[in-house]
């Protein structure tokens, strides 16, 4: 199982096309065109993908000590225009969300709805991250139980909505290595149930990735993909440390890699894939303003960049919104976006033939005259 995009000349050309290229097709507004694009998402967290109506319903049904008025609840669990743009403010949105996972039925419902919503965005392949520790903590569920509920709901939703789904089990840096090892083992045991990867997330400033290296390497050797959140709130050195884990590790966010040209060169040589989430970066203060987002500079440097939502429920966005931001504020063209979607397909944690089939499907739709 690999995750580095192929190096075809056509994809490099498309993936690096910038503002000014002509886009073919009927005259449609940007939102319509982007909504029609078949999409691939590699970085979307289950816990950040919840519908507000469902959150409200669970709060009422479970009589939780959270606001029962929808507007007050919205301000608590979704980013608002006046919120401070800091990691602390962004992460605070997840504290009440973790209180919702109170039964198998709720875990399954929230998983099912997250996949249904991705399908409604015309996402044809989704890698959905879920954090077993977060899903289990409210009621002290066994990790194996959580895995069973998530994998069963994901398989059911994928079949119902005709979307391919790969699940990525996420470990937080502040958790114990022993708990991380338990998650990794459960993930390996369910590779035949749709689990395709391991993720290391959490506070990269206070907690290093190195204690988790062995378990991530073990997961990779067993056949799982590995992705590490790095270079979001900490500098390029955090990306360098993540790259030491495995030659083909993917990097979640990684926007601060651009601060160190030696690390950039290392990532270019390895064809490391970056899972960039523009809106999340802005809302958490990792990037100060849309026009200053380093995504375009990362492309110009030759890095392999994909666009993702991170937490669409918390951020109140869709993947098409992320594409539109890159076009409007960073000068990317529609052809560039198509190339980046192809790069996402090539970087999926799937066997080679499955990735090739996904890429062929996308090329047929992009360049076959339909969109």
C-alpha cells in the first residue's frame, strides 16, 4: 500500500496550473461547477462533522447540561465570525461534542450521517478520521466496541450512498503510548472492515510525535497508511520529525513546512502528501488571512498538496467551499483544483489497483466532457 502520487507529466502540469488558464465547459457560476466536481477527501474528522440538528436532538433526548436553544448551542459547537482565531478557541468547540457519544446507537447515527453528508457533496472517496478515545470517554466504552460500531455504520452508509469510505483511527499525542498501541492493534485487526490508516493528532507544540514512532511504524508494516498532524501550530521542525517516522507518511496540515527550505526539499524528494485544510487553518489562527495562506506557495515549491475540510460541521463549510476559497483568494484555477483532486486519489490509503480505478473514474468525468 502506497500513498505518494504518481509523477505523470499531465498531472504535474494540471496540478500546478495557476490563475489565468482557460477552463472549458458551459458557462456556470463557480459554486455550481464546484458542486458538480467528483471529489476526494483525505482529512475529515468524524467528531467535527456533526449536524447541528442532530446535536440539538441528542442534547434534548439525553437531557444534557448544554444549551437547549439551537442558537446558543450553535455558538458553542460551531465557529462564529467573532470567535478568537486561536487553537484554544477552535478546540473548545469539541469539548461539548465529546459528550454526545453516549450509546452505540448515537455513535452509529453520527457515523452514518457524516458519510451521508459527504456523499451529498459529491465526494466519491472519503477517508474519515475517528478518535476511539474521544468516542469512548463519555461512557467508558471498550475500544473494540467503538471500532465495531464505527466500522459497521460506515459500511452500511457507504453501501447506501454509493461512496467509498476508508476509516482512519486517530491517536492523540497527549494520550499514553499504551492506549495508542491498543488503538493501533484494533485498527490492524479491522483492516478487512474498512480501516485503512492510523493518524497521530493533537497538540504538536506540547507533545512530540517521537514516543509514538514504533507503533506507527508497526501499523505501516502491517499495511495501514500513516498520517501525522504536523506543521499546523508548530514550525517546520515538527514536519521534519513526522517525516522521520516513515518514508511515505502523509502530513496533516503541514502549512508551516514552507518556513524551512531544507524540510521543503526533503518533502519534495519524498513526494510527501500534505492534507491542507484552509478554513480550519484560518479559524484556528495557524494562518492569519485568506490571501496569505501558503497553499499556493506550497504548490509552487513542488510539494504534493491536497485540499480538505478538517471539520466541516464545526467550521460550517463544504469541500466545495474550500476549493472556492483557494480559487478566489489564492488565484488557483479550476484546472488546478481538478489536478489536486487527482492527487488526492493517488494518495489514498488504498491498494494500487483501487487507486488507479479511482483516478481513472475522476479523469473520465473531468476530461470526458461531462464537467
